[in-house]
């Protein structure tokens, strides 16, 4: 897993690449916590476009950062969520508390004219 | 039977992905859809992660075995560890129940929801066996919550 971040006026954008599981949970948590602390007044946007897989260990990290941020009146948003990851987020009910944007491939295509 | 594979590996976090990929490759030999395979991967990841985290409590020298049988009807997966075992299986399977306050207690929920059957056997001090199966379905005739 690798992460690349860019700092914007109101938020830090973090692009994550790789599977989020037991192996990557700890380094991900550490990196995100560092960013949360370093940019203490900004929101966090996690771009999951290059995350093909997540399980409960990865979800635990996302939810934990969400809790930290909301305690400080800051927000967490997910972006580029792929269908395979979205299924897991929905089953966990996370889609009802965290704002989720889909990946281009997961978005409904423009409606075709009716034949 | 179409195929059968047994994997035996040490209780290392690195091996969770290995087990997941091996089972996904195997499932690809049956008529599962790509999204079926994604869900099977989550179930395998949960069972193997539990063996590493809870079964062996972070010890790296425990064995984990994954036994996968594939036939026309679907896939059967047995994940076994010889770790600490589970005192109260029913309680452990409840959504939100976790031995670790940092965790969400969703692993068994995912296994149950993404598979078409889940059995857990465990004895304290002896270990845990998680048995899961998933049937090949035709255009979603069996819904995910069918057990
Ligand atoms: N192989 C195992 N050996 C010993 N205990 C286990 C094993 N698998 C599960 N458990 C027990 O069952 C509980 C519930 O497991 P489950 O996977 O549902 O949640 P979790 O692992 O605690 O959290 P999450 O999966 O959301 O990270 C665990 O907290 C643990 O106490
Ligand atoms: Mg678990």
C-alpha cells in the first residue's frame, strides 16, 4: 500500500493505493493519524480509486479516523469508491454515516435514449 | 469435484492476502461472477485474519490451514487454526461483538452475509474451524441472505 497526499485550503486529499487489510491497517492508521495531527484544522478526503479490496481490518481504520475527526468537529469523506469496496461499506452501514463518492466505473452511465 | 487445494501457512499478516488470492484464483475455475469472487475474498480474509489476530494473538509461529473444494455446485472453504479457541461461539458471532475495543466485530457478519452457509467449531486451548460454502447462482436467484 502507498499513499500520496496533497494539501488544500480546507482539506487534505489522500490517495491510497492497494488492498486495505490486516497487513496494511497499521501503516495506514499511522500515516492518516500523522496527517490528521499535522493539519489540525483541515478535513480529510480519502481517495479509494486504487483500492480494489477492503475488509473489516481496513474498515476499522477508516471508521476510527472518522471518529477522531468528528470529535474535533472535522469531517471525513470517501471518494472514488469501487463497487467491490462499496458492497463492504454498505454491509457495515458505513455509507449511512460517512459521505461516499463512487469511482467512475461505479457511476451509472448516462441514460441511453429509449429505442 | 473440479478441484481441491490445501494451503498451510504461518500466522503472519502477509499470508492473509496470499490466501485470499489463492482462493479467488480457484473460485475463478467455477462459474462465479467477478462480484461473487470479490465477496468470497472478503469472507476468506476475515476468517484468516481472525486466526492470525485472535487465534494466535499475534504470535507468528502458529499454523493456519485453508482447505478449498470446488465442484459444479460451488465452493467450500475450511479455515482452521490451532490457537486459543473461542469460549462462547454464539456471542462471538453477534454483530458488533469483539474481544478488541479497536475492532468493529464485523468479521463473522461478513462471512455470514457473503457466503451461503457458515459453521464455526471451536474448543478453548485447541483451536477453531470455520467452515463456509457458497453456491454458484444463476443471475442472482439465490439472494445473499439465503443461508
Ligand atoms: N480464530 C479465532 N480464534 C479465537 N477467537 C476468535 C477467532 N475468530 C474469532 N474469534 C473471536 O470472535 C470475536 C468476533 O470475531 P469477528 O471477526 O466477528 O470480530 P473481530 O475480529 O473482533 O472484529 P473485526 O473482524 O470487525 O475486525 C473476536 O473478537 C474473537 O474474540
Ligand atoms: Mg475479525
